């Protein structure tokens, strides 16, 4: 059962907003685009594992969760994919890098091949092991103990290879995505004692989904941006161009000629996502590039937003 499906996390929408609302020449634009593309690549790898490689077992005894983020200790920990059944749990750390992976026996260092040059990187097996440890401790806090929690690094990129010595103790914790079902079957055959009944699995399922907290990053703070760095104006719903021009209740795109009477709604969403969860009439006029307080009032009310206060002190809430 797909208990938590694979959908793009909210942070990816924020990156898309920031992409269209930063000047191409902005000093931070390259860094923002690099980080966004890395997230897109990572999500694509997880999506291929979830929707293709794990699809054959999605209707069996397994509960499958994508992108769980849980609080433990003083911090959150994140699991790319979790597989749970009555006998064991399996944590998957998924990487979608177009580089070969080299796992060394001495010191257990991990290297990736970047255009013929080996560069040290974080060991994804240790990352998976750490998430498995934190999950075990998190479950203990909720009175679930004794569940074997296995872990795997899954390489989801078909253009990269895994190079690991046969006597490396972690060789069973590494696999390419096409071998994942075989590895799950092997683990399944190792554990024959049923530790969780259906009621307990339902309880864990509820705990996981209730306690999942999506990542919420203030991108302006992360990249040291101010409101003045953010381009204003209603953006085109078809080509993302901004600003659209406004005339007689309609926004028109000068680039692709799209016309819309409701494009302002997505633009207000941009404001709420990366600037503030509240907006005033004056702020709306600036962001929508409207001259009239009356027009701004009309469009804010048309967006069906909750509000507090009245007249000039009125504040609209996302």
C-alpha cells in the first residue's frame, strides 16, 4: 500500500516562484537555480523508485512512505522512502547522481567520479543507517520497540555505477534501483517473526502521517534576499513572463499574448509563499502593480481571503 504517495514537496513550489521573480542578472540567481535543480534531480530519482521499482509490491503486505520528516531530539530527520511490514522496516536513502560511486573499505570513505576526478562525498550508507537509528529511537518514544530496521542506499541513476569491494562490510546495504526488489525479497526472507499485528501497523501509520512535518524554508532568509530583490507584477500563467499588462479587468501577456482575468490569484499565492502569510491593501497594490486602493480591495476580496481589522488597518490572511 502506498501510505504516503510521491508528490513534489512544497519547497519545490517556492523555488519555482523565486526562479521567476529574480532577475537573471541577480548575483544569487545561479545559486538558487543550482539548488533548485539538485532538488528536482533528487525528487526525480525518488519518484522513479516509488512509481516504477516499488510499484509491483505496492498492493502487497508493505506500507510504503515517501519523504517522511519527523522530529527527534532537537532536530528533524528525513527519510527518502520507508517500507514497513509486520516483520521489519526498511529505510531507503535514494541518490540520483550521474556519477560513479566508489566505496572504500579503509575508513569507509565514499568517493564519486566527477569527470575523471575522484571527490570525497558523504557516505549514503551511513546516512541511511543514521536515519534508521533515529527512526528506531523515535518509535521507542511512541512505545514501539524491537522492530528490526534495515537500511539501504539505492542508486537510482542508470548512468552511474557502484564500485565496492566484495569484503566491504556494507556491500549488502548498497544496490542499484533495478536490483531493489530482489534485495527487499532477500530481507523479507530473513525475518519470519510477525512483530506487529494489523492494529499496531495502523497505529504506526497514523503516527507517521500525523507527525510528518513538511520542510518549510524561508528562501529570502536562506539566500539573504530582501523584498526589494523580488520582482513584482502579475506573472503569465502560461509562460511565467512578468509583468503582464492590465487593462479593463484583464491581464495580458506581452510575450505569448495570453489573457486572463484571474492571473492575480497565482501572483498573490507567490507573495504568500515567499514574502509573508499576510498582505495589506498597500502591499497588494505594490505587488500586483495596481494604482487604485479600490481595485486592490476588489481583487483581495475576489481571492476569498480571510481578513482581520477594517478600513486602512485591514489585513488579509493566506
